[in-house]
């Protein structure tokens, strides 16, 4: 699903303040930007810059203190917990640094989980899972469990799980952080292929070499969007 005007994400003056007892800690101090359909964007920033907070807000894992966030034209910043959970399952595909796979479940079952939550029939689930695993070149390993897979293979399974619901947005948090440089590049090449197929991708990274492989880089510092580089 995508917005009619081609804008997947629109954030305006987004702010997040954490209450720590009597102390208030501002994590985001008024961030504004848009992401259009089929963009490949990196978010960079030093530790404590607010990039993780921003990712949590974009991923509907947290809600802003102030400001507006629209995903495909829907006002996410005003949604209930149940509505946010539905958006997370249907609209956003998450890829994490630590894979977050169930160790005792096969690759197939790990990828199938979001579809079970969605309530899809078994036949439809199987078709979608096979398609997603084929996209990440893991069809031959679908009956293997995570401990039987390499780090790169586990990340491919995690990416297949993120893709299986055909989300509007793939949100990747340091997806190459636990991989050696060669395997990390293979995963980045996979993201490039997914992008070429029309996927919108936002990647949070501290690695400038990774960020340089995207189309556009947003630099977050002290809770603000300090600058951006658009490569075109």
C-alpha cells in the first residue's frame, strides 16, 4: 500500500521528551522530513543523537510527545496501541541487527509468523513465505533452524520475514552490524535489489560506508536534523 501522492512518510516538527523522575530529557527536538515511495534512505548520527528514538517513532514502537507523523497519509501520531500494532504488522517490515529469529523454528516458520498474526489461511501463507524466501535466495535452506545457518543466512531469513507482508516500508536497524564486511556487503546488495524492485527502505546505521550506498542520508545530531545529503 502506498500513499496516492507518493509520500510514504511525512514527519513534521516531531519531538520526543523522556520523563526520568523529576528530569525531562529531550531526545528529538523538532524533526521534519518526508520519504517518498521507493526511496532508499540512511539515518546517521552519533550515539545519543536521537536516531534510535526517531526509528522507534517511524516504526510505531513509540509515540511522539509533540508533532505529526503520517504513514501513507494516516496520522500515526494520534493512533491507539491497537492501531499501532496493526500498522506495525501490516505496513512496516523490521530488520534488526540481532536477527530476532526463534531459534527452534525453521526458517520457513520464522518467516510465516507475521502472516499467522495477520490471520491468513495456511495455503496463502505458504505461497507468500516461499516467494519471500526465494527473493532472498534462501529457498534451499527453508527447513533449517537459525543455529544451523550462518550470520548472513540468518539476516536473509530476517529480511524475508520483513518482506512477507509486502509492507509499505522496510525499516532496518544496523542490519550489517553483526556481520563481517564481505557478508555485510552481500546483505547490502540484497537491499539494493529489493530497492530496485520498488521497496521503500530506511536504514539506521553508524557506518558511513553503509550509508554511502543509499540514495539519501539524514544526519541527526542533538535531536535535530542537522543536514542531509541527496545523491542523484
